[in-house]
C-alpha cells in the first residue's frame, strides 16, 4: 500500500531452484576468517579450532514436499530430520544437534503435532542427535517444517563437493530410484481412493520402496564404513534431487568430468518390474528420481579394492580432467547428463 | 487416506505457544555431554571446548508475523535476521553466522526475493554476520522465512534465563512499547486506505515508532556496554513478546520473585500522546506490546552505580526470594503480572 511496486516481474521458474539460490546469495561477503565454507555445499563449515561445525537448513512444505493424504505425520517428522542429517553425513561428518521450526494452521490439533514430534524424537534417538531448540507458530494455511542441523566434522576427514582428482572413482551407496517408485505407487493409490473411497489401497509387496519414500534413512553407516576402511572421499554429496542432478553439482565445482556407467547404477530388483508396469525407463528413474538420500562420492583409484568388496558401496564411474557429466550407456554411447533427465544426443 | 485418524482433537490454542513447545519437547532426552543447554532459553548452547556455540531458530510467517500491505520486503528481510540475532545477544554472546530458509508462493517474482535478500545482506553487514546457507522452496500460499543463527558465547560471560539472585536489580535497555504503537499506526492507516484507496497514509511524525515496528535493531551495543562496564548479568532474555511475558519467563526458571516499578519503565515521550489518541494505557502497552527487541536482565546490586549512569540502561525493579512477578504501581499497589496483560487484583 505504501511503496511503488517493482515494475519488473521475473517468474521464479525462470531461474530454477539452484539458479535462484545462487542469484540471491551472490552478493554475500564472508567477514569471518573462521567461516571455512559458506553457501553452495551440503552444509556450511565453521572452524571452531579443534574441528569444524557444519550447519545446514532444509524446509519441508505441505503440498510441495509432502502430501498428508498418504504421509503419516510421524513419518513426516522422522523424514524432516533425516533429510537434514543426510547433509551432514554428506560432509563426512556427524550430526549432533537440531532445531525445529514448525508453522501450522489451526486445522491441526495438538495431537497432530504430537505425532510429528514422535517422529522427530525417534530420528533423534536412532541417529544420536539432540533436539535443542525450535519455534512453533501459527500459519495461515498448511504445514511447514524447517529443520536446522549442526554437526561435527573432523578437519582431516571433511569431504566437500569439490576436490575430486583425475582418475578418481565415482561411488554411490545403496540403490537408487526406490523413493521415486514409492511415490508413484502412493500417487496411483491416491487416485484410486479419490475415485472410489471404498476401495482399499493396494500397497502389499511394495514395502521396500514405500519405506524409501515415506521413512527414508540417512547413511550414517556409510560415514562409519569409510572411516573403518580408512577411505578419505575426495568429494561428496547426498542424493536428494537425483543422481543426475547431484553428479552435475559435483562436476560444476571444478575442472573435472564425471562419467557414469549406466550398467553399474545400483537398482533394487523390484524396481524393474514396477518400471515396466508404469511404463518408465529404469535408468531415468534412478538418474532423476531423487529423495533416496544415498551418498555419492569420489575416492582415489587406489581405494578400488576396499570399495568393491563392500556390499553397501558400488563403483559407478570415474572422473577425468575436463568438464560436464556423462552417462555411458549399455551400448557404449556417451550421453551428456542434464539436471532433470538426460538428453538423447551424443555429447562431445 | 491410509491411517485411522486420532480421535482426540485438542485445539492448539488450549496450550498457548509456550505451553505447546514445552509439551512437544518434554520427551526430549539430551544425549551429548557437550550439549550445555537445550530447549527453553533464547538459544541452545553447544560446548565446543574454548567457548559455547549458541544456536537459535525463529520463523516469520505472512499473515501471522507480518502484513505485506505495509511491510516493505527489504525491511522484512532485515527484521527476519534481527529477531534472530537478538536471541544470541540475549545469551550475552555474539552472532556470527546465519542460514535462511525461504518458502514463497509463485505470486512472488524474483525481484521480490531480491528485495528480501537486500534486507538480509544489510543486516549481515551491519551486525558483522556471515550468511552461510539456506534453502529456497515453493509454498502453496504465502511467504515464510525461517532464520537460524549461530553465535559465539564466552563461557565466563554466558547469561541464561536462570541465575538471578536475591537482591539483584532488574534492568532493561532502551524503551518499550514503540513497536506496538507503530503497529497501531500502520493498522489504522491500512483501514483508511482500504476504505478509500485514494487517501495518502498519514505517517509523518511517527518515524521513531514506525522504525521500531518495521525495522527494529538488536542490542549488540548493550552486550558491548556490559563488557566495557565489566558487568556480568546474572540472567538475561530479549523482549520479543512484551516485558510482562519475558519477566515471567525469567521468574519461571527458579526460586526468585521479580518486582517491577511501573514508574520506572522507560517509555518514549511520543508514546504518551499516542496512547491517549488510541485510548490505550501506556503501562499496558509497555508491558504487553512486544517486538521491541530490547534486553531484559538482572545484575548484582553492587553494579547499581555502573548501570544508573548509562543512558541506554534503566533499573526497573528488583529480585527477591520467592516466586512470580509483580508490578508495583505508581500508587504502590502490588499487581501480579500475567503473560498477556496484568490482572487488576491485588497479589499476595
């Protein structure tokens, strides 16, 4: 009412999520010498002398990140913690503290918030994290959870997004695409339910992928395995947006080219049949599905033997000097990766 | 769609904001020995060896904490940082790092976010704070800002909400009620505008209180003054919800009774005339107005001379053994303080 409106109106979609954050924070000037790492990695790093403290914030917004018609509130609370812890593991660190901000409309009773907090407490318990603060407030509509995690990273163990060297191996934990296929099942059953509320949802047999979507875990164990195997990752990121997008994040940090073998991408056997049912390409699902919260990292080629014998880890490609990120298909075509999907043109 | 709904539905309003946070976090078990302070103070404290790191999160939600019809976006960005910094000063510490979570609906163009970030960067510049991370996401409706601040607190300087001793003096910085009266002016002019959009809002002469509401400052200077005067506060809190509510927070931590003199509460001269115009009681406004972001603290009685000569500080009462919090009125009546307003019955 009091100010002249800015005449220019650029839709946020013009920049995309990552372009937007980069654009908004480009004016940032770091003033403290002990700010070891600012915006642009999985977590910021503060040098507190003996070690780094890593800090990261993630928001989960109703209707954008979750759908309460099939997301139980307890799982939502659990997942809101997990996605944040994953950011600290992606620095090769140990999450230790969280704060939780909760904005809720008055359609939620106290009992709903209790369920959310049950999930939050359970995640804290399992991952040995202390809930130390927060803010709970009203919202005009919907539910929003903002979690900030603080963790400890040993200086000699830190793994940033940058740092990969020529000939490094690209490694991923667990398997990919499950969370996305879980979402497909839930969306399908939701449509069935909306069309006929008397129908019971058919979820049997899909336990693994439903859990990947509704109650994901963060790879605490992988950080421990790397330490036990005496492997220092040269770079690392967690897979929240899909293998393709995260590989590009890694490649965008430096002078290296990332090459993934389609045939090596770990995919749970149950995904293949489901992809056929949904008429989806398995590789596309694994590349772009997202929300798997696995860790993607690079290691020196000397560590090959240590990695290959571990059932939690899969070597999926290699780094060489250059730029960009490619998929080497089963029939040996080289395809340039894109953040959302891959384009079927021959790269280079 | 898949789970039996919890049959019990307690409205959130039954518990109130502070009751709710306490209720939801009561199951919290702290697992780390270096978690020096958890939920329940202005910030949590993590012991990192040489010092504490203080962490605090606050949310600002459109339609609840701000009204964009009179809140310029740049000021909103500025204020969202300030309210968080204030929590670290309230621990007698120095904020150094923030992360920002922003949820925006697609009615906001990129230029709107740029204005918010201009305010965020300006606050970082003025308060010597590094923006180190964040998350920007879509929302279904409205704007929400979640800021987390991390700061440094010297172990020998920390001031918690608890700790006041018998005979301590109660001290407040600056003056109170300005932010609330600024809000009254803005709300009045908004009504005028809604009834007749051709009318220009009459804001002249109200610069001080409008700035208190739209672009508050955090009391960095007070923390510096206390250090320069060699005063160690025995307890401290910042005034976000009003003097009455914050005094009760302090008194609820221990075995002490807090007594405030009505005649000593610092109020800007401009407030008196305005309160008459709005038919409001000046003391009520100062006690319950909130959003002044002044610091409320206790000091040993030996520091009286140091405090009384400083123009930024006012002694407004004293602590004695007992419980609760009282206002001693101009005509020497003793009235029990309530979180929202004070009841006109004689306490004790």
